[in-house]
């Protein structure tokens, strides 16, 4: 949820200045697009297909817990049902 993507569908390397998404609204828009449209907008602005089975948020920055709580609320407000990893059929 908090990382940008490359045109080949891979994560943007951490050394890239735009590798990490710090804005909760931008992260939520990205995840919503990944879940509902199965697409992601790359760091270069192109749109590529991407099927996500899980959502990862990196906890190695200050405010990670608050970020996840706010992200969860925005996703639930969009009608996206969140389940624990491995719980494919809820």
C-alpha cells in the first residue's frame, strides 16, 4: 500500500526518491485501484495491470500504526472487505 510501482509491475527500489507513499489518501487510492480495477499507476504515470492478493504496509517508519488504521478505515468506507492473510474465503 505504501510503495510505488515500476512499469513492469515490480516495486520501485527504495533508493528511488518516490519509492514510498507517505500520503494516506494516495496510498488508499492506489489500493482501491488495485482491488477494484486490478490496475496500478506506476511512478512514471503509466497504468499497468496488477492483481494483488495481499496488501503490505511497511512498519519501519514513524506513524506506521496510525497509517494502517487510517488506511483500513478508507478501504472499509469503499466497501473493501479486509481479511487476515491466508483467509482466502473468509
